[in-house]
């Protein structure tokens, strides 16, 4: 018996417009809310919870829009729920006790793994499209932003478990900004990775971003040409 990951029965299948809205909110939230990895105040921990909720919703919707089977969605629901409750627990510890706010803390690895999985699933669904529609375009843009989101968490993990990513302490909002600048290869130069692992991951993001754009522009154009050809042959 084969175990299929996709069953294409989700009621949110190909609802990439909604996914794009939620993903944009997650990106904006990470761009504006400093998770305060080096701070011990309540606001930084509440910010972590807010980000966790929006990012969790984004990842869940990515699974559903991609047509992932309900069994695997349930597993993801549990993992994301653990991440959100861990963030809520951090808020309660900070409010009630004398605990420290640790930014993404223990939940960072959870968000990193799931945020890497989300664009892969969306892309897998998109390559199954045989017609280029508005949903195809919205899905392609969503996957692009999800890639930037995934690398943001990778950079935050590198920063949390090693030397400062930029060589000095920066607000966590800088990581979302840096990821977007890198994936689009704008290269402003105001921020740069200081350590080899950070430079490697930055280079990988830039390459992935460019390969993605070239590949999906070609795919969408190819689908449009094929549609036009079929229309002429009728």
C-alpha cells in the first residue's frame, strides 16, 4: 500500500490568494516586531507569541492549499500547536515569574523546519497545474515569500546558536529585512553576514531566489503559450 502525501481533497486547495494574504501579514509582522532575543521585558515575549500565531497560521494554510492529506495535516497541527503553546508558556513565565524572554527560543527549530517545508509543498502543487490561472500566479508569489520566511528563521537560528549573525547584535526585524534583500539580490550592503555559515546560507538564498524566478516565469509562460495554442487549434 502506497502512502500518498497529497490527496487534493482539501477545501482550501489552491486557495493561494488567502495564503498570500496571510504570508504577507507574517512577513510584515516579522519586519516590524522585534522579538527581543537579548531583552527580558514582557513586550518582547508577547511579540514572540504574536509572530508564532501568524507564522503558524501561514504554515497551516500552506499545507491545506497544497492538498496535503489530512493525516499529515494533523501531524503538522500538533507540531505547530506545540510551538504556539511554548510561546504562550514563555509569556506566562515572563508575566508571572522571573523568567527570561529568549526571542524564538525553543520554538525556533520548529518554525525553521516547517517554514522550509511550506514552500516545497506549495511548489509541488504548482507544478501540477496544467493551466496558468490567477491562482497559479498567487501561489508562485506566495512560495517566493515563504522561501524568504524560511531563510529568516535559518538566519535567526544561526544567530541564536552561534556568534552574532551580523557580527554585532541587531534587532530581529533586521533578519526579515536581510532575507528579503538577499532573495531579491538587491544587495544594499547595510547588513552582511559576518561568519562563514551565514555567508553560505545567504549565498544559497540568493541562488535559490534567482533559480526560482527563472523557473517559474518560464513555467507560467509555457502554460500560457500552451493554452493559446490549444485555443487556436479549436
